[in-house]
């Protein structure tokens, strides 16, 4: 399938005030994540994965932690996460939308 219309996609609830939906090819995945539970008093617990990740901040403001680097980002900014590097976010606004890309596919995100 080449087209994914947001209105026709069931969003997966991944936590209180958090949902995602995605599309993928054989080797690239794009994931839209909406966070509606901000602002946060502290960052989420860090995590890592073997996938390369590039993320675009489509809405809102947040602090991104990648390894030892910490940066405040807002709508229009982009960040990249190398494989196996611990990273996390802290929401600074009520709503944040991230557009995440992964390679290889995040099999754990597929149903």
C-alpha cells in the first residue's frame, strides 16, 4: 500500500495521553507519535535500540537527551539517534508530535 490516510488509520495507544501510527516499506519505517500528556516534570526513562533513528519535531517543544547531549527543540527541528545509544525526551508543552524514521524496521512496533 502506498497511501496512508490519518483518518483511516487506527492509532495504537502506547501510554496515557500517547498514541502512534506508522507506515513502512521493506527497509524503512515512519512513525507518528502524539504526546498529549505534557509538560513533564522529568524526562521519560532512557531507552536504546539497534535501529538508526531520525526524528522531526512536527509540533510542540521538548528536551531531547541523546547519550550525554541534551538540547531543547521546537517545531521544525530534527534530531538523529545512532544505534544502541541511550536516549529520551522530556515534554515542555502540552502537545508534542514527533515524526520518527527507523532503519531497519522496528519489528516490535508491528502488529
